[in-house]
């Protein structure tokens, strides 16, 4: 297949679906361990307080990969970069399937996260392939696939672990990477970037982009907070369901499937953004993320239903806000989309790592109420920042 330039074309629905599938299966690697940490932590010698390190280190690894590997997509041929990182992911997942010691487990989690960033090479590639008029819709559909990967990783991991043991989860994930590598090799077109620079100069340019693009800083900060809230919720919920409600791994899997309903946000919000409703939808996403945790602060009946509704709403809000942020930042410098995406997604997954990191200790210290309070405070800060920034922009436009 011939190389692609940076010029947008009419991307086919089939290719959008293929990219969405790849994104979902790759990003799932970061979340397979989340619902089964109660099983695998004792097996490898990790304490209850240290168990959430498994999830947070995977997300930290992802953030490292975003910062150091994704910018290469503006420098080297994209398909080759994706296949190399997928190869590293495959061997890291096989390692997780046979690991016996806690330190090796944590190192491999870091490596799985760092190498799973091929998904963030695919997304800017899709943006390059789409026209300005359809970009929000294309990104929305792809991000729906990505969120489904995040959400379905949990029930899939729970079901496999329940029937075949937790190690089988990582062997399954490794098999998926072989499938993805074949799909990328045969279905994804090549793209040679137009940049002629060196790698370290490319990394230095990240700082310039952060300094010169206030909208990028703002959107990264808001989504980092939103994703921290999301990660805090989904890291804690499997533990709550197992301890307080006596759920089996299969029952936890069914609960996680309910949260997958939030994936409908991406295509809807993408289309609305294309029609000019970016501000309104950004505001709504943050309000929903804040309000969905409030019922958890009260001792209401039907606690499971409240938790399920919270899961659907936080997924919807986080997914909507992510798509809106991506659409905005991709319009800043089209030739720098991979680096813009690297900065944006690094901030997001650092936020997610913080949410996962504090989950176990926060739950052990104050129970579910403390989780709900902190998870609600994060989108509240994002909401305040967003409204303040929008007000400043309006004042600046008025005085000009």
C-alpha cells in the first residue's frame, strides 16, 4: 500500500471500525489486572495496601511511553513504530503470565503500559486521514472503541480468571496482540511524517508546544482530573463488590458490563462537536462527572444500583470530555498531532495513575464514602477551571 501524506482524505467506515477495534484491544492491556488484583496480588507476594501499584504502574508506564515513544510518530513511519511496540507488549504479557515475584510483576506492568502506546499512534493517524468536517465523528467512533476496550477488559479478565485462573488473562491478552499485529500489517496504511528533525529535538519541541498552547494545557489538566476520578472509581469498585457484596469474579464482570453503556458518549459527542457544541458538551461532561458521585455520600437503599448508575455516568462523562479535548487540540497544529496527542494523553494517564495509586489506601482509611468524596472533588476542580478559563476568553474577546 502506498504511503500517505498528511493530507486528509475520506476515511472509510471499514477502516474506522478496524482502527477502533485495534485501539480497544490494545488499551485493554492497561486494565486487565484491575478487577483481579485481589487474586493476583497474594499470589506474587503483594500486600493489600500495595495491590493498587499493579494498576498505577501500568498507567505510569503508559504515560512514559506517551511522552517518549508517541512523538516518534511525527518522525518515523507509523506502521513500523506500531508493530515494534506491539512486539514488546506481546513478550511483556507472556512474562506476566509466568511471573512469580512482586518486583518482576511491577516491572512487567510498567513495560506493558509503556509499549501499549501504539494505540496513541493510531488515533492521530485517523485524524490525519479524516476531513475537518468529519474529524469529530471519526474520533468519536474510534474513542468509543477505545473506551469499550477499557470497560470490557474488566469483565473479560474477571470471567477468564474465574474459570481458568488469573495467569490465563495475560496469555489471552498476548494472543490478542498477535491478532492486532496482523490486522495492522495488512489493513492499516503506511504514513511517512513530513518532519525532518532529530529525536531529542522532537522531545524538546514538546516543551515549546506546552508553553505556546494554553488550550492544550487546559484541556490536558481537565481531562487528567476527570480520568483520575474515573480510575479511582473503577480501581475500587471490584474490591467493594467482592468485600461488601460478596460478588464472585463473574458477577463483578457482569457489573463492569453495565459501565460499558457509557461508550455511547463518544460518537454522539463527536457529532455534536462537529456542529459547534464543544463548549456546551464540555461543561455538561464535567457537571455529570461531579453529580454522579453525590448519591454515594448518603446511606441510600439499592447500593448496587447506585454504583452501577455511577459507573455508567462517569464513563459517559470522561469519554465525552476526552473526545472534545482531542478534537480541540488536533486543530491547533495539524503537523504536530502526534506530539499534541502525546502531551494530552500523558497528562490523562498520569491523572489515572494517581487515581489508581491512592485507591487502596483511601478505601482502607475511609471506606467508600471517602472514595466518592475525592472522586467528586476532581471533576469539580476541572469544572471550576473550565468555567474560569471560558470567562477569561470571553472578556479578552470583548475587550479586543
